C-alpha cells in the first residue's frame, strides 16, 4: 500500500478540459467577467491553477527551512522597565526581542539584565543615527557571540520623517562606518517595506520600492557589505498574495545582490499591517492578525512581531500583547507549522503568484532606475504620488463597501462605544513643519469612518 499512487486510478484532466467544463456549468455567463478576479496589483486571478501554469515559470524557488522566531517589540523609555517587560515576554513564549530605542544614551547593561544573549536574538530599531552606539553593539556581539540585528535604515528615516537625521553626507558617512565595522553583527542595515504597505502601496509597489531603496545602499556601499540585509515587512489581509510577497522578495533580493556580488540571503522581519486595523470592535483585529501571521509563516519570515489588538488606542496594552504572543505560540506549536518545511512550495497558485509579483515588481524597479533611482524620485515627490494614488483607490473600494472590515463598515454593532477608552490618538496626526521632502504617511482605511462615529457617540 505504501508504494501505491493513490491517484493512478484516476484519469488526468487538462486545464483546457477543466475550463470547458466550467464554461458549460456557467450556462452562458461570461467566464472572464464571472470568475476572473482583478487585483490592485493588475494580476488576473483565475478560478483554478494546474501544473500547466508552472511550465512558464523559469525558476525553481525553495523557501528557507528555518522556523520563525516569536518576537516581542518593546519601546525603551526606561531600561529597567523595558528589561522587566522583556523578561516577562521571554517567560511567556517570546523567543526574540525587538528593542525600539529612542536615545544613544541607553544603558545596555541595564537593558540586558538577566537576558541570555547567547540564546535570545535581539533586534534594534534605533530612533537616532550613531555609528558609535552600533560599534558598541558590534563589540558586545564579538565578545559574547550574541545574535544582534541592527535595523539601521537612513533612507527609511528620510521617507518617514521627511528629513535626514543630519544631512545626506553625514548620514551616509555614518552608515559607511557601520558597514565597515559590523563583522560580528548578524545584520547592520535594513529596509523598511512596512511603511509603504501601511501608507497604501500595492504589493508590487512595496517590492519594487523596497528593492530600489536597497539598491541605493548597494550603489554606494556594496564593497563594504559584510552582513545580511534585513527587510521589515508588513502583511495585509490578502492571504495568498502576502505569502507570495515574501517569497518574491527573496527572489528579487537574490537577483539584485548577485549583480553586486554581496550576500544573496536576506533576513525578513514580518508584522501585521496597521492599515486594516480598527478601534471599533477591536477584538476582530485578533482575527486579522492571525491570518496575517499565517501568511508570514507560510511565506518564510525569519521573525514575526505580532501586534496587540488594542495597541491603536491603549497605552497599557500588556494583556493585548500577551494575547498576541499566544497567537504565535499556538500557530507555531499547536498547528505543527514548526514541523513542516516549505509547506507552500509547489503550490500551483502560490508559485504562479510569486512569479507574477516578481516579474511585475522587477519591471517597476527597472523603470525607477531608468528614471534616476529611488532617492531622486522620492525627492521629486513621484514615489509619494504613486503611493497616494494606490491608497486612494483602496480607500474608494473601502468606502464603497468592496473592502469589508467587520464591525466597522460591515456587521456594525451600533451600541459599541469607544470614545472613553481612547488613551492614544489613533488617527493621522497633522504636524506641519519644514521638511526636505514630503514624508510618506501611514493611514488606516477606517480612520474617516471612525472619526465620524466618534462624533456621533452620545
């Protein structure tokens, strides 16, 4: 029985025969209009896929076999309090820590108290530009063999803030110093694709802009790249597309890095998108983050930072963070995801999506480079314009009910009240100031509707 092919008694059916059968069952309805779905990435999704679809794919991509790390993000205001939160998280299922550090005067000895740095990978999101601080991390990683990932992204800061940390030359000089002296860091430079997703960019734009963003670093510093690059990615609700997005990212980076003869492997930190999260019926956010984390797992993310369902509006969301960790613990240990290597490899649909996203993103990347590259287009405002256009298209779809968020524009609980629970301002903050260029601003789909509902609360 073990040597029996369970399908050998069934005759194979060609894709053409399947399509003919479907068209017959449609009773005259137009196949393309009825069953073909047109995505915002300009990809036509068919009702079925077969091995015939794989014949046109020129690559044989293999997902990485490493299981993901459950990672807890901690904003460092007080080293002692942040250390306490880190120790609690590690006892409660976290396997890695991501410290968001605001100042270079952070006391690392207090922050790392009682944390086993031999076993716990640490990610650093720095709110400042300091090569000396990163050299301190490099020395520590060398001495104790710690796994440190420094998400140093000067262009990412520019895109989000509108200004360099200091100046273009000073920031690039700092990055060059870091890259030259980072032999013992796991990663010393990162690219934040999550900003583009949260601002409303399509998946194709996220990948192309992220690649062009990374290419700016390679153009200047490829000769001193000593570590893997890290990509920070936000995952949205389009389940299969998001799986394919992470796979396409690895393919695109391998292609680009090969041209510069640098490390073709990349490290991916994934987190759920903010764009589709809501303040009304906020516990539905846990359903959204569950599917988005599943996309990250199946797409091959190295590290996943889940977000609390109430993080948009609660200052103290310890309970929400605990639930977010438990979601990942369940996905990793109780669904057997950690026991299966490369579960989506060979899937006709996902392999096809991966190829289509790779091709479309590469074409857009080449177009960006032909026009002068990412920084030039960013300074001219063209990147911002394209993201705004995509965001508005998606916003129009939400406003028309074509995109549904349960509890917000669908199946609304009119008795739900949230005004008295808002510890944090959950909307885009308008803070006019002088900037070198127009920053890219994240905005959630539900913001306008939520503001209207808040005004209507009694």
